[in-house]
């Protein structure tokens, strides 16, 4: 099964929304602050999400940031 560029972009867009939702539900103001300054801005528009979905390099960097913040949150909760 081959995935088209448009399908891949849509998957990146969906995952970008999911990462943002996860971060917003951590309840950690420090994580929010980093996410909003280095990742997706506060009160993002759909265009903000599309920016990351449209640029695979930016998406990769956002995923790396997400991973760092999720690991930080997980380690601090144990």
C-alpha cells in the first residue's frame, strides 16, 4: 500500500493536533511554556498546525520537542 504525499501530510496534521492536545492536558505550566515558545504558539490557529504538517523538517523538530517534554513529564511524576 502506497501512501500519497497528501495522505502523509494529513497524518502529520492529525498528529500535530494530538501532540498539542496531549501537552495541553499535562497540567504542567513549565511544559506549556516550552511548548508555546519552542513549538506551537499559544491559542494556535489551524494555519499554525498546517505549518508543521506542510514542512517535514519542522514536523520532525516538533516531534523531538514533544518527546523531550513527554519524557520530562513522565520522569518527574515518578
